[in-house]
C-alpha cells in the first residue's frame, strides 16, 4: 500500500504535506502510510479514491505494473507457463480440481493468461486473494480448444445446456471431448462474453454471431487443470495484495469493460443476425439424427 500511495502522490506532484491537506488529515498520517508503519482505513482510502478520480490518476495501470514487476521477478525454467488465479476466499491446502461443476470446462483449477480477468472476478470480495502461479507443462496431456463454435459447444455441455439431447451423437461428442486430459486450454468466457453466451443459449443470436463476437472481443486464455497430475504441476509463485482502494478501481474497470464489450457484441450480433444456426436448431438437428 505504501508504494501505491507514493505513486499517487508523485503522479499528482504533491509533497506529503500537500497530499495531507487535500485529504484533510495530518502530515504524520501520510508519512506513516508511506513508511509502511500504518495502513489508511476505508474512510481515508475512499478519500484517496475520490482524489484520484478527480485528477484521473491511472491507479489501475499502477496495479497492473505491480503485477508485472512480480512476474518479472519469477525465474523462468523449463517448460513453465506463468498464469494468474483469483480466489474469493484464498487457497488453503493442496491445489485440486474442485471448482463448481458448471464452469466452462467442468471441475478444475482455473488460471488465466490475463491478470484483468482474475482481478475482476474477485474485486467484490474482501477476503479474496490474487495469485501469480506457474504450471510445469512437461508430461501433461492437454487439449487446446480453438476459438469458435467448438469452444462454445464445449462450454454449453459443461454448463448443462445440452442436457435435453442426452444420448445423441452430438452430446456424446462433447461429453467425451475432454476425457483423458490433464489440462484444457481455451478462451475465457469473461463478463463481456457472458452476455453473448447467454443470448446464444436463449436463442437470441446465431452461432455465426457468437463466433464473430468471440474473435472481436479478444478474450484472454484460460488454463484449466482437470486432473490431480496437472494440479500437482502448479506452483503458487506469489500472492499479490490488493487494498480496498485498488479493489474500487478494479471494480470500475470491470464495469467499463463489460459495458464496452456488450456494446461491441450488440453491433456484431446485429450484423450477423441472418447467418448461421440458432442453439435450439443445433439441438433439434442432433435429436433428428437420433430419431433417424
């Protein structure tokens, strides 16, 4: 927290006394914050938030730089991939493939290539933790899912959207798609993509609109350890602390990104509304195949 306050003060070009005056607190309080002898309470952090907003201080960029500095300090050896993980309550005990069942690729330990995804996932939870992790890819059997309808149908299966066509060839294809794998790699269905995915499942947009939205939104990638072997290959490199102030800025960015993503996706879906198949048509075709 002390480094962040220094970054803010230096960006504003203020002395400790001047920052204290703007926040209506004592010089001694700011001095203790910057020396790491005290942490500002929520009231003080809220005041800092308002000040930063007023003068457009790029706090979110400061957060990303803090994370990048931590990544740069990690020793890179062998076939190791550095990733990010957000947990609403923190990691305790051994890492295991025990996320809730209806995640994108089923139960697993989820990690991402983009820190923003993990940050926005946990910003509303005070007990949450942000981790930089690594996974040693040597000896792991992986499935890399390309962006497109294949990805969407795998997500549909794992979210229970294909349960009405059980016993069809299409259902069995996606039920077995990830069998025998240690690691699943594919796009993240983040908060920008949830809107598009839900509209696809509800029959409001076609698979063509969905695929074009996937490409345009430039989502990060997720690595999902779905076996014990893959989980044992994961190492927690470091935990990056997030203050109340930082969480407020992360929440703002999350809301802005979601609004921009929905606006972009709406335009794409409109442009492709007459192309491709709707989700219920895909399911109906699978049921026809079963009857035939």
